[in-house]
């Protein structure tokens, strides 16, 4: 069996992180070229010459191929800041590379690469693209499903990445103690955004959804493998990811949204992931001093642990959401708060709350989900004219035919209600 087949994705990612730690994160193409040459040389080894430790032998080949590439392209003195500092001190490249390619240091290299990819100086879409690239889950198929066609292609964003990485002096090193908190917060934000980008994907295929979510989950798990990042906030984020991931199977081919929150096939939710999410929550710190991710985990647990939608404790969810809005008054949390109010038969309060949010009107013209929700609130408040108006916009802006049909059924049921017939359920 070729040596390359004896190492998995985890080892490949560790090797890639070590290479970028040497040549710098702005040289993604060079690191991939060296990695390809390494595996090509490894695959050429006959099976009877395979060493007892395939990874150690692969690292020795990588060290040799890196030296060859550096000397061939005359990069000595123009590598990463860490390597340049040691070469200026008189240390030979062979010894520097040998230390970086030690197996027990590969985990540190991968964590450093994650911090580099999630640097707060980079725009959030580029951060997500770099995390995907570093985990080898980035392809043209991902690009087609990652952003709507009118947005900037991630291929172009990645083309601009080397210049931005150089401009901000971003290196594959752990942040200093003074920089750690804002850098760590950016890592958490990127992981969550990448997960939700996949989880809330509205196309019919689930290819991109699962690969993006799996990559985010792996990045979050990586944080818990190192003492410096095994913090309560990281546990809270992993609790959120687990509780969301538990709902994947019954939602195949359906965009997860508020419209499907009351689905009754909860028996299909993954109990192992739910238990894991609860376990992460219990390790997430002081419940009397909650952060954003801990509060979000509480909201998700109220939904997830309720045996049936009618047993959901919406009063407690409202309390958690009020605290969330104090910490992070994001548009999404305002939507969640309005939805909870409507569930407590306070539809007019939900409408007043949303229209009182600064900039709310700016989201309405293009956001199908917000229009659908506002339509639901007006229907509950018995204002059928306004309800029909928002449903019509939602139907026009819905990204898939399945969603357009769903809104159309709502509108038909609304027409039946106006005619005095029995109200349909949706």
C-alpha cells in the first residue's frame, strides 16, 4: 500500500499547517505545491520499504521538499517571520524545519493557522474561505453554493487573500496575551458564521451544507484540543453547533428556518449530538455570568429538549433572548425575539418590536424570510390585508421553488380564511 494512503485528512491538514508556518500564509499555492510533491515522493516508495512510522517518514520527505523549494525559488530570508528571525540568529534552515516538522508540534501549527485564517483584519467571507481552504473542503462546487450569484465570488476573494495577508502582516503564530481575546473572539465568530452559512443554506443540495458545517465543527473541536483555547466560550460554541447538528437528518433538502421550527418529527433528531451538546453546555462556565454563545445554547436547549413543540417554554426563551439582545443586538436575535412573542400570542407586540428596530426596513425588500414572518404575525393579528402584502413579497423573493410553493399555500389558506371557510394548517 502506498505511504500516502496510510495518512488521513487529519495528518494532511497538520502537514499543510506546518508548511504555511514556514513559507507564510500568503503562499497558499506554494504550500500546496510542496505538499503535492511530498505525497508524490511518498507514493513512489515500494510497499516493502515503508517505515514503521509513516507520518514521521512523510514529515522527513516534507522537510526535504521544503528545503528544495526554498532554495530553488531563492526564498531564504523571505519566509515567515518566525523562520527569518531564527535564520538571522544563525540557525540553519535544516534545524529550523526539523523543529517545526516534529510530530508533537503539528497540533500547535494547525491551531496557529486557524488564528491566521480568522484574523479580525480580514473580512468575514474571506476568513470563512480561508478556513475551508486550510481544511481542503474548498472547491468550485462549494463556491457555487456558498454565496448568491450577485455577491463577490469567493474565488476572487481568495485571489486577493495573499495581498491582504501581507498587508496586515498576518503570520501562522499564536497571538500574544495582549492580543488573545480579540483574536479568539474572531475565531469563534468565524466558526459560527461558517457553520450557519452551511446550516441555513437554501439550495436543494446538501453537499455544501454538510461540508461547511463539518469544517466548522472540526475547527471548534480543534480549540478544545489545546489548553490555551479550551475556554468556557469554546465549550458554549460547541454546544450550539452540536444542538444545531442534531437536527440535520429530518431537514435534508429543506432549508432550516423559523417556518419549520415546529416540525413534529423530533424523534429523528440525533440523541447522541443532543447529549453531547448538553455536556458541552455543562462545561461552559458560570451560568450566572453568561456570554452570547452560552445564552444561545440555552435557547437551543429549550427547543431541543422539549418533547413536543407545544411544551416549549417560550417565557424562558424570551428571558434568554432579552439577555442576548443586551450583549449582541443583532438583527437575527431581534427576529427570534419577535417570533417568541408571537408564540406567546403577542403578534402585535412582535410587529411593533420589529418595526422599532433601527434599520429593520432595510432588510425587508430583499429578505424573503423576514417578509414571511411579518406576514405570519399580521395573520395572527387578524390583519389579512397586510398579511397578504408581505406574503406576496416573500413569494417573489423566495430562493427556491419549494419555498415559493410553501408561501403560495399560505396565501391560498389566507384566501380561504377570508371566505369564511375552515382555516387550514400549515
